[in-house]
C-alpha cells in the first residue's frame, strides 16, 4: 500500500482534492464497498483490486472489533 501521508502531501502540492475515511466512521465501510465494486468494473490491475479488497477487509475487521463507530465529525 502506498504511503497515505505522502499521497496527501502530493495532493496538497497539486491542489488536487482528496478524501479520507477512518475506521471509526459509521459510513466508511459502505463507501469503500461501493468504491470496490466500481474498481472491479473499471480497473484491470489485479494488484490494485486486491489492495482495495484488503482495505475493505481491514475496515470490516475494525467494525467487528470496535463498537465505537459513529457519524463522522
């Protein structure tokens, strides 16, 4: 997985919008699941698809372990 801090810095430098999701965000898993479905439709790189799937699994695991999900701040 790419370094997220480095990616954010690159976006800031280029004045490119970016979007960050946290494990505690009640809406994050649904957003990632939807993104994953779109990636499978449009992306041919199996490594990227697998990377998104792993992120989705991490968010699911966090949701199961932590009961502190909440509406985003």
